[in-house]
C-alpha cells in the first residue's frame, strides 16, 4: 500500500537518500519528498507521518531497520523530545562533513562560485560549550509541576522538561532541574515565562523575566539560590533596558581572548547578560585566530569591522594595525565596545552606531579607503552594504557567517560585481550537535 493512501498514523518504510539542511533525513515516497526526523543518510527506517503539506510531508522515525555506520547513541537523555540539538545521533566527523556539504552546495547553487581552496574545519569541545541561551518556563497545573527547558522538537508550543543539559555550560547544565524546583516554590510561578543565561569566564548569570512585580519572599528565594550556586541573578520586569542585577549588587561578566602571539597582549571584553556574544567560547578563540590569519593585519593597515558588536574582532585587530573602525547598529553594544577599548588601553579603535541594513554611503566611515574589511553579519547577510562597499582600495575581506545561504549570495556579489575571488572558505563548528552552519571566507582582489 502506498503511503499516500495510508492513514497518517500508519507506519511506512522509507529509504533515506539525503540529509536536509536542518538535520532531518530525506526520502521520496510516491514521488513526494518526505522529511523524516531522527533518520540519517543511507538508512532504511519505518516512519510515521506527522504532517502533510502540498509539496512535501513530515514524518518521524518509528524504527531503524538498517542503521547508518555513523549513527551513535545520543548522550542526552532528553534528545528525542528536546529541540536544542538535532544531530546527537550522528557522529562528530559526519556532522562536520554534512555542514561542509551544505556550505559547498550553497556556494554552487546560490552564489555560482567555489572557493579556490577549502579551509580545514574548526572544531572545539563538543559538550558543555553553550555559554548563552534562553530556557522556557511553564507551570503545567495538570502535571502538577513546573517545566524548564527548550521547546519540544515535535511540538514547539510545548516545553521539554529537562533535568540537565549536556551542551550547556557546566556551571548550569547539570542544574537545570533545580531551576524548576526553585520556581515551583515561588509566588510568581505563573508569571516567569523564561530564564536567559550567559556565562563569562568566571561567572554565570541568570536573567529571570517576570510579568508581575516579585514578592519579597520570591526575591529572597532567588537571592538565596544565586548565593548557594554561585550564580549572578538578574531581573527583567520589562524590555531589555529593564534588566538589572538582584544579587550581587555589581556582578561582572567578562571573557578573555588570548592573543596567541607573544607580541600582543590579550583582550578582555566585559558584557551585559543579554548582549550578543559568540555562544561557544572555545570556538570563538579558534575563530579569532583563523580570522586574523586570513585578514593578515599589517602595522600600516586601516581596517573596517562591520557588525562589530562588543568589539570581539575589532579589539584584537586593533593590536596589530594602524587604525580600526567598528560599526554596529545597537547603541548599547557600541558603548560597551568603546569602554572595552579604553579598558584594554587601545587608542586606535573607533566605533560608530549605524543601521547597516540602511544605506550608509554618506557616512564618513563608509567613504574612507579601507585596506581591509571584516564582516560578521546576522543571518540576513550584508548584501545592502555591498551596494556601496567595498571601495577599490580594499584588497582583502574576511567574511564570518552564521547562514550559508546569505554568505553564498554575498560571495556571488563580491565576485561578479566587485572583482574579488573567493580565495578560501570553511566551516566552524560553533554549535556542535545542531544543524547550524557557521563559516568563514576570504575574498581577495
């Protein structure tokens, strides 16, 4: 019987011919594409239909009949339910190979380009790496308990109840269940929808979003929890600007970037708990070294760093060049980047606030003849900038990307419109056990 004529709950057999960009297996049933959660390339599985669509269907594995040689036992006991990681059942080498394939396919299909050389993939510790994230909270009266965790894989409306997280920073990962225990005793158990976490080198911060003012009893409970476990506790009664510390009075979040070169001092960046920082501290260090190697900063260089954030790239570059200018759209990040420069004794770095998704060609920084550019845009990429940058004086660009499709599109623009060649590219495993593809590319004239 064909799957098309079967009831949605009737299991069917499928051969997995590809791995989709989101980590699901891909099969063809009755001429229609079916995305199968939990299946790997080359496997023969029994699957159950979850949802029909006009051009494709979604299913989930019921049984693996013939397993991939790359299948491994997931380390996390919540893997089947939690949406936090989608690839724990695939061995590490195969994960990297899959991400490299995604990047290459995007270059070919979207950008119509290929790198002259492929960089070896960057990998770091695959467990306990996540130093930033958001946990959802829900008090489920029917279950008689509070759920704290990430959204469910099969139904994002629901929260996965997790006791510990294997990819979360080790200061918090083993203690996620304790948060549920804490919240279950609080008066505001129905008024706290989320907890954000952020770890510096020496301190883990928890930000409790609360929809109503907290009672004195709740404030005391949160303070005691922070003191007991060594967490800085922040409250967020409104928007981002409302975030403030509860305990201790003046917590300090910071991380250090080692220079890797005896000629240059390390850089330390202070940040606020909701600021953007790279999720994976170990990979950030490796990424920095690679970016600097590709950029090849020289003492006479003038460098423009776009989407600079806190100065993650700007300040290490500044140690090596005549001048660097960082541009970022969020005022608070720019303010803290300038403070970080002063704190590190860096005088040749300047910062500007500008919406880089709007035309900035009349800005002074946009009209300067920069020797080199570094780009680290969000998922949307940097195509708006490429209408007026780079100038003819720019000979080298390093592009750090969190989305292979936007990188591929922008690579095509740089090659076809601006006369660059894609000299090198490669993946960086910023988010192990997920389908997220972080990459870096070098463009030369």
